[in-house]
């Protein structure tokens, strides 16, 4: 495997997203998802997404916890909570060794299609304001920045709130927005 000389990110290899299975998470997956959240999403913060909280979302009829699996290992996941008019993407994480293969994009698109089917047309999310990669990823998927919220993350870090109307088509260039 080669890496990008500028950022040391593993370069995409020839394995594409079709090597992955996308399926609802099981209760037994919650510990792995909590560990991924601590490492990949909540780094530097007090963990807010522990095993019990994730299990609650797995059980909840208005939530979906979706995992990407390759070779029997969870390589990414997303958690979305649905309401009557809107849905909220709570978490999205892809293991760094599996990024830039379309896994993150496929997780988001699966959840968006579910929202659209259920008659929920607006999806919102928050992300760390300093996470330029995530901002570009969501922008390429058609999400627009609404507002910056100072101190959103435990009073320490600002967030960007983004939103997308899933009825509107979005354009994702073939090499952009892949996570």
C-alpha cells in the first residue's frame, strides 16, 4: 500500500466499495462502534457515545445504526435518528485504512434513501469546525453549512451545523467525497 506524500493518508487501492457489506448493526457490535467513536470521532473529548448509548440506538425503532463490514470486520458505521420532518446524522466513522473507497459515502447515501422512503426530507448533522476533511466530504454530498456553534463540543470546540434536503439531487464527483 502506498501513502500520499503530502498527508500520509493511505492511497486508495483497487478494492472498491463492492467488497463491503452494509447492514444494520447488532447489539454485539456496540462495543466496537463505541471504540471507533472514541478513536475516530471523539478524540480529545470525554466520550459521549459509549456502548449503552449505541445499544439504545440499535434497539430504537426510529434510529438506524448501519455498519460497513469487510472480511468479517466492521470498517465503518453511521448512526441516524429519524423524526417526522427531519433526521439527524449523529455519527459517521470509517477506519482510516478503509477511507477513500466510498464507504462513508455509501453509508450516508443508504441512510438518506431510508429517510426519503420514510417521508423525511431534511437531514442535519454537526461536525467539528476544524475538521476540514469532513466539511469537504459533506459539502460534496450536497450538505450546506448553516451556522457555526461555539463551544458545541463540551464547551471546548466549535461545531458546524450542516443540512441537506434529500429530495434535491446532489452531485458527487467520482474522486471527491470518498471516505
